[in-house]
């Protein structure tokens, strides 16, 4: 079998596809188990989609085209997807972590597309470590939840002596 990472008859191609599915799937599983908006399917597809664009861009003829422009456009597009995940309802902002995870997934997919499989696996481990580790610390030290998981009241609902919105703890 040839080693061309863009040839479906190549072992290298299938290894990269497998690493993409594994990395996106592991992060997606963590999110889905917590009931978050971006689960296994979404995380895997974001990682895979970024891999596709970056791998194809890396194969472009650099004498006539600039592959880094593709990477820049992927980052911009992923930013829009992440922004769409963030919602505000009744003064409570939700989805910020999911938006950040989407951005990280794009970075992992880009690393795989640039043939940096070890980096992608390390980034996946760090991402899951942060998601699980911070949750553990927040449960252990309740003061860490203050301000992060609070509710913002609009200025018209705050007491008259205050001119700006305030954050209420949800504890």
C-alpha cells in the first residue's frame, strides 16, 4: 500500500481518518455525557471537516496557491459556528465552553491534516483533561463556580442605586 495521506488506497489515509474519528469522538463523548449541545457526531464531524480542508490545502501547488489562506478561512468559519452555539436566555449565557471546544476541535483536525498526529492526540488528551478536571475542581471548591455560572440581570432589573448589570450566583 502506498503512503499517500490523500489516497484512499493508502494506509496513511485510513490512519488519519481513524485518528480524526477517535479524537473528535472522545471529546464529543465527554460533551454528550454531560448533555451539552455539541456531542459525538458534531465533534467528530468538525474535526473531520477541518482535517479534509487542511489536508487538501496542504496538497495544493504552493507555486500558484497559498495553503495558509485555507487554514485562515477554516478558523473564521469555525468561529461563526462557535458563535452560533452561544446563547443568552433570561440573562444566562450558555454554550461558551461548547464554542471553545468547537474551536479546539478545528485545531485538532488541522493538526491531523498537517500530518501531526501525535500533536492531535496530545491536544485531545489535554482538552478532555481540562473539561473533566475543571468540573472536578468546581464541584470540590464551590467558590470557583461564582461568576462563571451566574446570571446577569439587565440594568432595568437591578436596584436603583446600581447603574450597571449585576451577576447573581445561582447556588
